[in-house]
C-alpha cells in the first residue's frame, strides 16, 4: 500500500465525515422543527440510534438538550419532551440550533471534570443501574444472583476523601526516577470499606 493511497483515503474520510455531519445536522433540524410544530419527537431517538456509538451520537444528544426540551435516553430506549417548568427544561431554540450544528458543541463544551462527590454519585448509580437491568429482564437468568451480589456490594461501599500529598519542589537532590520493574501487590484501600 502506497502513501498516495493512504493520503487519498484520508482525504475521502474527511470529505465524507463533513458530508455526514451536515446530513445529521439537517435531519436533526427537521426533527426539531417537526417536534416544535407537532409535539412529536420520536424521530430524535430514531436518528440517535441510527448512529454508531460515538462522540457524534453523544454530541447530538447534547445538541437536542441544549436547543430543545427533547430528551433522548438510550439506556431505556425512550424519548420525550420535558414540560415547561420541569428541571432541565429548555424551550425550542430553532435559530440557535441552526446556527450551531451538533458537531460544534464539542468545541464549546469541553469535557467536564468530576469532583469527589460526583465520582461517589457515579459509583452509587452503578448499583441502581444493575438493579434496573435485573428488573427489566436484561440480565440472563444464570447471572441474576451474581448481578444482585454486585449491586448489594456496590451499594454498601463507603468512601472517604483522601488527603492530597504535599508535592516538594523538584531540585537536584529529589529528582530521582525509579525505573524498577518490580511488581508489588496493591496496598489495601483504607478509604473504601464494605458496609
């Protein structure tokens, strides 16, 4: 394979990606306009599901959330319109959506950071999500006992914020690089205790 062929393929990928982004944006705009006029947002879910799991899919869902009351939930395969006054409600902003295609939101919305409390909530949600999958019959029967055990274990975890270690300024005497390849067992994690 020659570099010329590789470069040609990369060019085609860029061209096709740009065309695909515009097609998704145009279709998303049609979905928004239809939902604003008729109160029917079912095609938002259809459009999102037509896309492979990717950053594009994530940004399209964010775009719907940013410019409309449409909420797509892939976890339970549902879509709906938030009612005015509901938490997170955003009215339809057709002009804003048209001016800001979904693929530009990645630049405007850098990935958020998670503080300790947010990370703890993330772990707590895992147990609830496992329980919901069991209730919905999405866990094979032979795995249900193990899944229940995982959910109970996760629910029983307690966390404590660890103190931040003081960093000494680097100087001639303390800039030693440890190049050891010795493998040692991980120390016990005192901050995580099962209830």
